[in-house]
């Protein structure tokens, strides 16, 4: 009897593997909360059996998996084929927004394969698995939920809504019963809060960065850590890129970084910048932090929110006070 756990992050899979929760534990790596969404073709290729399509590293879902983890089964199977080889399959999902998106994606992928769905179960945690030592997670007795048709249908709707060209389908989902996937509602709200704010033009994480600096925090590393702990939307590398976006623009809201941004491959320079820079608000940043000025009125906006391309000309906004979506 071979048991398989599919975890929604690498760190979660590491902890569960250490805890001996299953014979095989694999973490899924895609980050859907930052940048442009991968195409459907790229995501399909990612989960296929290894072939000539996977000549580049990180194009096959098991590229980061050690052969020690997969044993005699090897590292060349596609997702469906590996699930077929195992007698039980559990999906372990952290509550963070990216993890909920990965969960929705996996359920949507496996939905047509009824023979796999029949042995599939969902373990939904209320805490981040990676934040606990393996000795603790080995003792957890969490309910394994059956993957029912209503869960599969909701996962498909959520996945398609997030990939839509506007945030409207995700906002509409909030008006519906989402209890079949327990952490989905909170994840969707957290994601919608990352749309540019109606008054400031900044998402919730960007604005929180300014508030932390206004409260006296100057270390980029601490800022990234606090942002991840408080909101859980973006990882540390993404938080660093948020700081770049706020500091390296025509009208910066943060000062304290070197005058020129380092090349992405200059890891030493970027690490030193995170270690030794001390940040402060510019005068403009103070006014944005005080909710008196709009960042987007003074700076170009071009970023992605799921399948939505946000620009100054087409800027979907989130009204935090009314918790509503504002169309361009």
C-alpha cells in the first residue's frame, strides 16, 4: 500500500516528509499570486510525464523532488500517473491565498479522473504547516475530507474566476456558499485586498509596508518577514519586489536603497541591500501613508492580479471601507 501526499508548498511538503505522514510527499511550487499567470499549455506540460518538452529545469513538476522521496517510482511520472500508482492520495492545503489557488488548480486538474478522485481526500489546515516542527505535525489528527462533487465544482469555478481578465468573477464568488473549501473565502478576500486601493492606488501589502516604515521599522528583511506573517499573501522574495516597486519609480514613497536597482542575477548585491539598507518614507510616501495622495496618480502602474492586467488606464480598485470592487 503506497500513500501519497500532495502539499501546496515546498516547505509544507518538507515538514510532512520529515514527519513520516506518507510514503511519498511532493510539494507543488507554482506561485499564482505574483506576476502573469502561466498559460494553460504551460501548466498542462508541467504536470505531464517527463518528455522532450521538459529539457529546461523547473518545467516538470518533479524537477525539485529527490529520488529519495519518490523511491522506485522515480521522478518522470506525470501527476495523474503518480496518483494512479498510489493507493491513497491526500491533498494538504495551507490557508494562505497561494496555497488555496494551488489547491483549486489541483482539484480542477484531477476532476475528470474519477478513479483518482475516489481515493482522494483533502486535509485543510488552519495554520501554515511549515511553521511547525515535524515532531508536532506528526501528532496532528486532522480530518481528511472526502473530495465530493461540490468541492470539485467549486474548485473549478474559483480557478477559472481567478484566471479571468477582470476581478469581477472572484468578487461574485464571495456572494456564494464557499464552505465546501473551508479556507477559500478568506483567501479570496485577501487577494482582492491586493488590488489598488480606491484612495491610495496601493494594494494592502504595499500600504502595510508604508505603515510599518511610518511606525519606525527600517530593515527591509524585517519588513518582508512582518508582511509575510501578517498577510500571508506574498513570500519573502515577492515582498522584496514590492519594496523595489515602491522605491524605484518616478515618485518613490520609500528612500534608503541604492540609487540604482541591482541586476536580478547579482545576488550578493541584493542580499547586502536587504541586510544593510535602512528605509524611510519620502514626503510623498508620508502623504500616501496618511491616505492623502494616490500613488497611481504619480507613477506608472503595470502589474498582474491573476488574469487581470492592471494599468493606469485600466485600474480595477478595491474599496476597503465598503469591501467592494470599483471598475475602471
